[in-house]
C-alpha cells in the first residue's frame, strides 16, 4: 500500500429483509417535515411506497410528496426540489428508489439554501460548499443497486439544455440507508443488468490503476468474482435472495470509497459514459458497457501486468504456454463474454448515438491522468467508432 490513507464513512447501513423497520428508529431523530422523493411510480406498484408511508405516518411525520425524479436527474427537477424543500421547511429528504433519486436528494440538500445557481457553482465551477451553508439531511431506501449513492457523497446531474452530464462530490453522505434485497426483485431485467455493470465498472475503475501490491486490489478481485457469480444466478432466477443480496452488498462496497484506499483510480470510462448520457439520456450502466471493451483495448498495453492479473484472478485464465499479452487478451474475451451473457449494451448505436453526435460527446468529456494512459480526443473518437460498429 503506497501513500497516506484516510477512510471515513458515516452512513449507517441497515441491510436485510427487516431493514425497513429501522425507519422507526431513525425518524424520531428528525423534525416533522419529511420530503419523500421518488421516481416514476414503480415503488407504488411493488408496495414499497405504501410501507414507507405507513411508517412515516406512524411516526407522526408530515409527508411532502416529491415524485417524478427521472433516471438521469435534470437541473430543472433539482430547481423544483429546492423550492419544495424551502417552502415546506423540510427536515429530512428521504430518497426512495435507485441511485438517481439519492443523487438528486444530495443535490437538493446542498442547493436549497445556496444563494448562487447550484449548477454553475458546483457542477460547472466545482466550488466547495460555503462555510456555514444550511444543508438538509438525506436518507435512502434503496430499490435498485448500482451507483453506490446510498453510501457516498457523489451526485450526478444532467443539464438537458446543454447536453452536459456532470458529477459533484457534495460532502453529503446519507445519514442512513436501508437496503432490503427483496425490494430489487421487481426491477425489469434491463435495469437490473445495467446496475450490475455499473457495479462492475466502479470496481474496475479503481482496480485498473497503480502498480504496487495493494490490499485494496485483492478486495476488488473478490468483489468482482462475487458479482460475476451472483449476476449469473440472478439472471436465471431474479428472486434468488442470496444472489440479489450479494449484488446489493457488492454495489455499496464498490463505491463507498473503500476501493479508493491507496488508489488513484482511472474513471475514464465513467467520463465517456456520462458524456454519452448527457447527449442521449441513455441508462447510465449501458453507456459504460458500450465503451468498456474498446477502452480496455486501448489502455491494455500500458497496464499489461494488471490485465494479466485480472485475467488470472477474476476470470481464471490458464496461463500455461501463453505470453502476457495472450493471457490479458483472453481475460478481456471472458469479460466480454460475461457482458454479452447478462445482456448489457455493447454498441453505442443501441443508445441512439450516431457519428454526427460525436462532437457533443467530446464536448462533455473529461480526460483523466490517473489511469494507465491519458486519452486524447482522437482516442475517444476511436472508442466511439469501434463501439458504433460493434
């Protein structure tokens, strides 16, 4: 392990079939006004909404309804949420849904009482929160694992007017998060596998950096192996509790900053994927899967040793009689086969991206220097072109 490390994560996790009961323990710690933020209504169909509302009423809370949080939350929805929170003197934002709802809740938390435009101040200029700024506590009842937003400070918001999708470290951890794997059973397969690949991508973004013998990499290999195994089980039987619980648990640990310890991380696939999402409004996990293999092909020669390790330790490639390049390539082949097996998007064409839209993607893309190779605009065009023609 190289470098100096600090790790602090204050989110209280409640995990398991009875996790929702923790609301009765947590809610008395907050004032009377609870903003209930959720998406398009799926939580009403699967019964989660009724269960949450019943507990809120039992605890004597005033419920401020905040429906309609979209999969890629927009600045306009955040503006509306800020007005709703201020007008009702909200004491807690309870985000019920997937990572997008929790991302949205954090954005509202830091923006409701900010005197400047939140999008320009935070997401464009990257300014820190003002000292003494009033923020609103956030909590999460998770129904779709993937982003890890239930235990991190990240928030990704889209400006549909400029076709930019940016992230910001809000400094707001959810006070508590409730994770019941049974709440994920009703997810459509497309959303389930998008979340699964988002989890895998989070792990790989941290894993494919650095050259030291880092304990964190061993943890990452275990998480990836668990995810691959559980994803295959869940695809065949979506109500397999063990598989769904493993996926949900892995999602949280993939991006609660444990895997960042001693690592700089790559994160270029996320930069490209978010730029694609800003242009197409496509599902986040699928924007990542569509460019993952072309990206790895470009950087593999620069981080060959780690790709060899990935092939051996995650995909169990037999190295006998093969050189390092052959081992690494076989690892990528097995990764690709798994991706196709679970049914993720492999081509940006499926996301509605055309060659004419490449300049818009380039405009919204950041270029990191912490991976094995810093990309150029030409590299990104090559990645998009290969994906388009997949």
